[in-house]
C-alpha cells in the first residue's frame, strides 16, 4: 500500500522537476548509450551494452518510485497550521531541562529534513516526542542518547 506523505509546495515542485529531468534528459542519454553500444557488434559479449541496459533498468526503477511518490504526495498549506500544538511544519522552541539550553526547530517531512538548517524529520525521536504537545508542556523523549526532557517554550509557523 502506498503511504501518503506531506510536502511544501516548493518540495513537491522539486520532486516534479527531478522527474521531468529523468524522463526527458536521462532517458535520452541512456537510449543513446544503448544505441552506440549496439552498433559495436555482438551483443552477447558487449559489456558496454550490458552496462547501459542495467543503467536503463535502474533509471526506470527510479522514475517509477518518483512517480509513485508524487502520486501519493499531498501539499500542506502552511498558513493553516494550528499553532496551539506541535504539528508538522510547526516551528518550536524547546528548553532542555537538564542543561537549560533553548533550541528552535522546524518539524518537516523526512524529505525536507536538514539538521544544519534546524529542520528535523517528523519521524525523528525528538519530533515524535514533541508532536501534539502544547506550549508549557513537558515532553519526555526516548532518544538513542537516553531519555531527555524538554519544556515547550513557543510554537509558531
């Protein structure tokens, strides 16, 4: 069964652009490589032909997966996000109760996660522990590094 995944408009547009490039540019390159290898003669002992056919199979697999992903994608209207509790695309400021450090993260789909930009995946242990929590609540999170406690300082969009 296909899983529905949520994306911002920009992320979905990036996926569609990648699919377009694979279907129009990369397919043509592989077709040309296959034709060139075929022109070299005996296909039974032609390593270039075999490599090009393998590349074609991998490309078609990637195109199929990307088409499936796009077909099951849903665009989330970020302007309608409820800021009374933490949801996907919430920007949340939390305070680690062990060391009193405050951190701000945006909860995003897996495909948009980038820790350097403080965007954490909705499927990460921290995000899973924060989802559904409200301002001033304490979130107990079981992470690989141990159990952490965070106070929710602010939720915004």
